């Protein structure tokens, strides 16, 4: 099977069987053609194949007349900041974030540092599929330079300017952080020094080898938990390989689902703010977020799934904070991308100011039981299958913004057709574990019988 995807987050796939250097050259050539010879900053993560794809992409961009700024190994959080800070025309991040070992991706960024919106992406993909790329003569090809030496310091300045660094330092916190041998490792100790925390960083070797699944789910947090309890650390953070997603291990040793990272951060920000805030998320995010927002009369706006539409809506509404159930959180007034360094800082600040443990903070987050499943179905039949379920739950409130979402007082079910795979994605969440499991079996059974 050819594992290649083109969508909201650019080109991504399994190296060799999906994404190849030739396809990367075509994609970067399309990007350079789109930017018409502009200035592009290129960065990559630590994966073994990333250097190969970065070199291919830079060569392609230069051939279209673009000038390239090589940022080297940089986290997604930093690149989202760098693009507008350096006032370039766009960016290209090479790295697969939460995808497993063997995968990689080329992710284009707009001049504001955000993922391409749907209109820009369609224009880019039209160029890519047409294969009508700009090819400059030898005297008009672009030039490559290295990024300014202090750019990481400028990024950390921006993060720390939004935190009470003195309060964090005075708390003398012991923190465990798992960087998944990813690009966030390079800024780890600098960030810790600025915050005045005692940081024990694990899996921070830039080897390109992922020590565990890069998705920051509870199963990926076992190493952090095993270190946290003997050392009596105050909190643990688990990041994906490009610092766009986070999960938390509390001082009690609880490995929180990545679903709770966004409501956890929102709770701390809302509790410390005098103004009414607005939040952006998608239709699949835990109901815990709605409950937390309701405590402070915060307005929640929901979009279709994906970081691109979420950040696009945050920009449109000038919202304060945005995120979803993946463990990704973005902050208005900072950058237009998910930023795990900021997540870490916000939570440490809350612990310091409220003089409480991470376990005590986590106890204030409403808990639900969430189940995520995929049902195989060809795309030609998937929409009709979902439509046939539309009237199956007359007691539920139905929303049809992104697939179908059925809402009850104690939970919800969301069904949508995947844009990248021949499957139907099902996510459901209820207060009761038994109710969630029963509903999962019921809906899965209905769909599978119709498929047969």
C-alpha cells in the first residue's frame, strides 16, 4: 500500500513507499512556483530522513528563484514564530510530528506563520498536480543563507514575555520532560534556565530514532512516570517529535490523556483573567473543555478537524486561545501554531502562583471516557453510510458541520469520513465507561452490517 497523503498539513507519508525525494522536489517546486521567487525559511526535525528531504526541498526552491533561509533543526513551535518575525514570504517544515517512525512530511507555512488555509492549499496543490513549475536560468536561481544566530533567543523572549518568570523561578519546581529525541531538545535547557526550574530532560538525543510512539498519549508517558515518582518531581511533560503536542503526568503519577491538555491550559488561563475569553476548537474535542469554559462564561467556537481551520478561525475572530484533543494548543498574540513550550510555561506558572501541585490542578478538570475507532469503508460508500445513520438517534441534538455529531447531556458521538484514508472515523465520549463502550459497539455494528 502506498502511504502518501496530501491535505491540510501538506505532503506526508511513509518514506520510500509513500513520500520520496522526487515527490518532495515536486512539492517544493510547486511551493516555490506559488511564492514566485520569494524568501522562504526551511527547517526540519531530527528524523533520519529529514536531512535528505530538506536538501531536496532547498534545491527545488532555489531552482524556482526563491531565496532560502536554512534554519536547521527547529521545532514547529519555533518555526511558526520565525516566519512572521523574519518577515519572509513563507516557510517549509520538514518533519512528521506525531506520525510513527518511518514517516516524514513537508508542511508549508504562510507569511503569518500559520498552516496554509484551504484556498492557499488548493492553489498549491493545483500547481503540484499540473507539474508546471518555474525553472530559472543559472543566473536567476535563488541564494541560500543560514538563519540569524540569535533567532532561538528571540523565540524564547517571546514565550517568556507572556509568563511570570519570577513566580515560576521562586517555586523551585522539579520537572521531567520527554522530548522524544525530537527538535524541541535543542531549546530545552535554555528554556529551563530562563524559567528557573530544575529540568530533567529524557529522550533528548538528536539521533533521529524515536524511543516510543511520538503521539503524546498515556502509553507514551510510561518512561516519564517511572522517573517522576522516585525523584518526587512536581510534574512531567511528554511531547511529540516537533513540539506541537503535549500530554501531562501529574505529581501523583497519573498519565493524563492528551485530550485533557487543552482544557487543563484553558482552566489556568481563564482562572487568572479578568476578561471574558474566546476559544477555538473542533467538533471532536472533549466535553471537558465546554464545561471548563462554561465556568468562566468563555465563548467556544468550533471548526472542522485540523490545525489549519482552527488557527484560521483564531485569526479571524482574534481569539485568545485555540486547540484540540490532540494535545495541541495555540495562543493568540504569540504565534499561529501549536506551541508546547508555551503550554509548559502556562501550567508551571499556574502551579507557582496557586501554590498547588499538578495533581491538585488536574483534579479540577472534568473527566469523561473517550473512545476513538476507525471503520473501514470505501470513500464512495462512506457518505451514504453516514447519512443512513442520521435519524438513528432521535433523542440526540444533531450537528452537521463536520460529519455528524450527536449530543446528549452525558456525552456525544462524532462520525466523519476521513479525508486521507478509506475509513469512517468515530469518536465518542460519555461520563460512564459502560455507556461509551455500549454506544461504540452499537454504532460500529450498525455501520459494519451496512458495509457488508
